[in-house]
C-alpha cells in the first residue's frame, strides 16, 4: 500500500462536492478509467507521501479506493426509418454501423441516432432534404447492385487466375517440361508481352496467376488424380479390358513398372495408362503381380473382366509358375496372354548366315571407331563438309534399339567414299584394315544388301506401331511380308535386284554382278527370314474372319451358335450397315451393334480388344525418360506421364470445384 501511494498518481476532488474521484497509474494501469468512492483527503495523502519515515502509520487510517470499471457504450440497432436520412446498415447485425448511400460515408454505431443522421443529411446533402423515401430506396438498390458486382468481379478474377494456373500446369506436364519454367520463364514473358500489347491493367491480371514450383506440382497431381478417377470409373462400368505391361530402369536407378489398359468406352476402344509406379525391391514376376493386384484391389477393379495380357516375353513375365502373366491368369479365368509382335519381329531378324554376320560386325566396328572418339568425329565431319555430302556424321548402333540397324547400315553405305578418304589419311594399322574393306566390292555388295533388307524390316516394324493395332492388322502385315520374301527369292534367282535399290545402284555404278557365292548367301538369308517368320508367327485360326469382314462370310464359323450365325446373316444382308462398315473403323462398327446383337458383338470384341504389341509401354518409357532426366532425377514423374499419354478429356472447372476450397491469387 505504501509503494502504491508513492508511485501512483491520484487525482481527486474534495469529498464535500460528492463527486467521484479518478485514480490513474501510469506504471500499472494504462488508459483505464476508474471511479473512486470515499476518496482520501488530499492533505492526508500529501502528508503520507512527504514523510516516508512514518512507519507507524496504521493501515486502518488509510482508506483504499474502490475501482469500478465503466459500463460499455450502448449498442444501437438499425431501424428501417433511417433510410429517409439516406443511411443503410453495414457491418454486423448485433452492432451495425450506418453508411450513407449518397457519399458512402460510414458513421459508427454510436452515431446511429435519428438526430445525428439528420444532421449529416442537412450538413452534407442539403439539396436532398425534401426527397421522398422512394429516392433513397432507389439509391440503396443501386448501391447494393454495384457492391454485388464488385464482389462477383473479384471472385471471377480469382477463379479465372486459378483456372489459368491449371491450364498452364497441364500444358507444362503435357510437354514434359520442368515445373519451375512457369515462374522463371513463362509468367515473366507473358506479363511483359501483355503489358506491351494490351496495357498495364491486363499485365496486372496476368501477374495474379499462381505458378510457383509447388503450385504447378500440386495442380499437376490434381489433374492426374482426376484423369485416374475417370479411368477407374470407366473400367468399373465396362464389361472387359486388356492390359500390356513392361518394366524398365530410370535415370535414378529405380525400376519403373508401366501398365496400359485397353477398354470399351461409348462407341470406341480406348487406351490409357493404368499404373506407373516404382518397384521397391525385386523385379520378379511375383513382386510385379503384387503391385498390380494391390492397385486393382485398392480401386475395386474386378480381375474377372481382364481378358488378355501382352508382355515382352521376359522370364519374369511369362514364367510358368511365378511369372506375372501366370499369376494374373490364376485370378482372371477368361484371361489369355500374347507375346509382343515388335519383339517377335526383332527375333526374326536375328538369324543370318555367318558371312553376313561378319559384315555386320565389321560395319559396327567402323561406326564405333569414329563415334566413340570425339576427335575422330570432328575430323570426319570436316571431310564430309569438304566432300559436299548430304550427311556429316554416322549413326550409332545399339542392340537394344533394333530399328537402328537398318539406318546405321544405310548411312554407312552412303558415306563410304568419305570414309575411304578419312581412313586413308591416317597411318594406323586399324585404319588401313578399314580402307581395305571399303575398297572391297564384294564386301560392299553384302553391306548394300544388308542395308536394303534391314530397311524393309524396319518398314514392317514401324507399320505395326501405334494405337489400336489389332490382330488382323498383324496377320495381314505378316502375310504380305512372307509373300514379299518369296518374291525376292525368285527375283534374286533371276538376277533381278530392283527390289534392293542400294544393291542395284551399286551394281550398275560399278558394272559388276553378284557372284554365285553371294547370291547363295542372299537366298539363304531370305529363306531363313521366311522360316523364322513362320516360326514366330504361326498360322492363325481363320474362324474369326467374319469379324474382320462380316459381309464376305459364306459358311457358319464354328465359334458361333445357330442364333448368332442367324444374326450375322442379318447383318450381312443390311446395306446401310455395309456402308457404315466401309466408311468407319472396324472397332466402331461392332461396338455400335452391341445393343442389338450383344452376344455376337461380345465375341467380336473379345478378339479385337487385346493388345498385340507393347508399343504403348515403349513409348511411355521414352516420355518418362524425357520428363525425368539427370537434371530432375528426384521427380515423381507418374502424374506428368499420365497427363502426357492420356486421351481422357478433362474439365478444369470440375477439377477446381472438387479440389479447391478457396481461391487465392498471386501477390
């Protein structure tokens, strides 16, 4: 109490006036008003403060002031009659303020009294004193409409900025570009271009688009999840589907599993990425199946609908006991399996006579000698420039990319004169051996033949790549290639080499002929190709020819029941269906008939639906490697890859409504 009296400041009036006194303490109570009752007389207080040594003063002789907090100010309510003074309520309903609809001035709740509102009208808007209530109601409606338009405009700007962010993220993922490119390059360029072409206001709107690295990544994940959800719903609603799968290693050393699915949607057969995920441990058939089966169970996709699995024929895939395909067949009773046609074509071209194999190896050695040494590559380029050649470099041969074989040999044969000059200028023993080969006409004849035949093999292989390739396309291509092989054998026997353009041009240029030995080697190689083709592509069942063309069938297929064959006869007799068949695709023709002939169409789709190649997986790995490169080796590329390879139509507004609770613009 003694300390309080020393440090506090007491402001009081004499008690004779019966006025409450106020105490203010700057050290303990800031800006707080109090009322003192029975205050201490000023003389007594002064005596106490002046004489600090009066320790015998009894606490009973000092009267402690009673502190009472002031009551809060009165809450005023808004009344509809206040509109006659031009005021409408704003703020909270419990404690509203008043806003003038004429000048938009806001008066606090304490001023929400008729007299104060009227004073504002008389002082600031005297010309409106005699206006009727209808005038102020009209001004109120105008005020509310402009306010709602402002809110709507602000909301639309945020929504548009968010949608633009999704569009930008989709384009970045589709192109396989780094997520940081939006903030570091695209947005600054767009802002400057819009500022230059349109103006500063439009540039400010561009600046509100969110495009940070994390934002772009988040948008890509949301778009990918939306596409995946649509795919799962389609698989649940369809009657059957087929899959192709493959496994490869990425730049970070992770084993990546890709699974593509083919299914019926509306009036067409669609293909899409079902699964892209790393294999954490082993890459055995058992582990691969566990990953796929876990995904199917998670999304409640029924294995019973799976009718075919296409793979590259690796042991982990097709093992009889623990292979992935074998395990899938155990849970999918209707499932069949197929070996990728592209891989089988690569195996067909493996077998060749020893003499041709030696020429191929020597050609590869020549290419590798130059391509593996940067100095030799630069020197050879200089020679090609001086010779005026169309190309300035050789192509590197890799065994994994079997299509490179034909291109490598063709480029080597094209630049043979440049290679002669290049190697002649070097005094190395290995260079001299290459010079001898390049001056050997018999060796060059074999090289020309290999370049021609592998180019033709490449053409067949390329024609089998792409989407929606069916078993009928493969069968027709193989039959055509087999017939060509027989025709080429007959031409070689007759010394007619027009079917091999590089070989024929070389023979004419040098006025030479094939020796009996080389002719024998060429015929042997062509015969081996024909035998290998028959081995890896055995004759198929012609019982399904009615699917490929229902209008030429003349006898009942064994796989059809009597009722189904009657339906086939009915289809064959309809001219308008024949017009559709000739003008549209085979898949669409049968799918459009599923409601009228369900049983017949089901058997047709069962043949048309399966994959015949793993082309989608191979192309998927190429896209994956481009997206996740050595500069982005920590990236989870699965969402980006799904966006790149998917053909499912997306709706950004639906994605935003489902995933975004509120909209934020960039600051």
